């Protein structure tokens, strides 16, 4: 039963990653914690491995269509990597309950953001960002530090948050933002996973490999679909998946006790 859950979970997490840059940890970790009772730190390690595999699979698909910007985002990647290590150390000091609620909260808020601002950098967000155009690099630096801390402490590969930076702050076209955010996610999730393994304990290897292998297939299918979907639809799919996962995790037992 555990491995059946791993296969289904991997397919769903990989699909979410490939179609919307949603970090697989947002999908995998809360379910592993709620259904299998797995400690938060081990669950996030499995999520990070799944991130690496699914992001790598999807990035290859986006790159073949020219939707990965390999030259830009170097500063952002370096900052995220550095603060991912810091965040991973902070995460090891936090109790399971705090980590669990943190993942649920970030998932729900990020999902709501993508739905409310489904038109991307147009409209209200676009008007807001135009006022701060001259401070765009500063905003990128601050956002990258925040993403790194979240990635390390909660074990989230950064996908949706990096996607928000690229699409809303740097105004990338959505498919370019997706491809580039997934490329960054590979490196961020790798550093976070190594930090988790060195600081904490190894997760169940068999289950981790099962989830990751299924995620590879799911992300490959999702990337092919995403390349044919319009930006507004993509944003709403991303938002819906993230809110759905947060609600499901809440129902399955991550609610605070009365």
C-alpha cells in the first residue's frame, strides 16, 4: 500500500511540477506526513529528491522548445543556493508541527496569488511593478533571499516562488518563466537535499525512489501539456493544485489541535 501511494503521489507531484513549476515537495511532503505519519524532515527529503527528478525531466522538454533562459538569473540562483543552506539549518531546529503548517500555509497563499493574479504581469500587478521598475534588481535580491530560506527550512524546491519572481517581478513570458524556474529548482533542490541528508536522517530509500521515478513520468507528460496551454489557464491550474493540496493536508490531520 505504501508503494502504491508512492506511485500515485509521484505522478501527481511530477505533473504539478511540469505543468506549473509547482515544487513537488508541496504535493508530496504533506501527504507523506499525514497518511504515513512520516517525520517532516524525512518527508521533505523525499519531496526534494522528487523535485530534482521532475524538474530535470520537465526542463529538458522546455529547453527543446527554447523556453529556458540559461544566461539570466545567475545572481538569483547564487543567492537562493546560499540561503537554502541557511534555511536548511533553521529547519532542523523547528518542530514537525511548525514545518507542517509552514508547508500548508505557503502552498495555500501561493495558490491564491496565482488565481487572483492569473493574468500574470498584466493588470494590477503590472501597474504596481511599473512603479518600482528602477528597484527591480533590489526586489529580485530580497525575493531570492526569501525563497532560499523557505526552500531550506521547509524543503520546498522553490518552483512556484521562483516562478512568481520571474513572471511578476522580472516580467518573463510564462513559458519562459516556467522553464527557467524549473532549471533553478534543480540546483536549489539538490543543495537543500544534500543539506537535509547531512544534517538529518536518510528517508526510506525504496519509497523515495518510487516517488521520484513516478514523478519523472508525470512531469514529462505535464510539460508536453503545458506547452500547449495559455498563460491564464496555466496560472489557474497552478493555483488550484496548490490550494487543493493545502486543503487536503489540512483535512488529513495537519490542523492545529484545539
